[in-house]
C-alpha cells in the first residue's frame, strides 16, 4: 500500500509506531514553506527591517517544527537530494539568513534592524 504525497509527517510517524514491521519511507513533498510579509506596510517597508528578519529567522527550527524534523532547508526550489535543481546546502549557506548556525547572524540582524547593513 502506498500513499505518495498524501501522508503528512505526523501520519507517517503514527503509521510507523503502529506497525513497526512495515517498510515506511517518507518521500520529500513538493510543498515549499514560506513566510510571507507585506513589504508595502510598516515596519516591513523598511529594507533594513526585512534584512534583520532574514538574518534572525532560524530556518532549521522553522522547518523542524513544521515537518517534525523531516524537512530540508531550501530556497525557492526543492532542495537536494530530492530536488534536481535546488541549491546545495553549502551554497545556500552563503545567502543572507541561510547560515546553518544562526548565532553569528544574530548580531547582524540587530545591526540591520537598527539601520546598519550587516554582512549577511
């Protein structure tokens, strides 16, 4: 019995716990997770505020919460290994706010929120 693209992560874990002998594989879904803001409305109309947000968001925690530790950080395209055109993690980490360890970004986020450009 297969349910490609129709099982949530919670249902997947529930199935595995109820039938440990079952062979279960969770295939990556084609749904990207986004945080949308209205960049026309204050305070998000300020580019420094948007940069501060990009630096301050813990993308790993965001994905782990939504996908219960089963998701991957990506940009617009589905990340590897399932995404054929997705940016490799080492390249994505060079983008503003996509560092794996967000501790170095916290100071940059605070500086950006105060109107000073941070390095990314």
